[in-house]
C-alpha cells in the first residue's frame, strides 16, 4: 500500500465531502441520514479488500454510480490498478 494512513484518510474524507455535497442534487446515497450511510458504505468498501486474492494487480469496478466501492478501495490500495 502506498501513501501514509493520514494521507489516505484525508483523501477519503474529501471523497465523502464531495458525495455529500452532490447528494441532494443527484441522490448518490440515501437521503435519510446520508453521513451515517456513507460512513458505512465506505467502511464496507474498504473491508471488502480483505477478500481480494493476494496476487491481484488490477480491479474492475463496474457500475459503481457514486464511486462505491471503487473510489474508497483505490484510495486505500494505491498499489493496485483500478478501472
């Protein structure tokens, strides 16, 4: 993994800010408590990385809509290629 933990946290928080900013206009996540829902979705996305094979080099994220799970995963695992 590349990047320091604090660098990754800053980028993930910036991503969350963008999703919440646009959520009212284009409904990216539930409008019912969007901050809590987004925190959970980001956490689940990052946890899913534990199930990838160890020798994987590239990940394809099809139809992620609001960038989930691909963006949080790409920020967390900068050593992998994400499409």
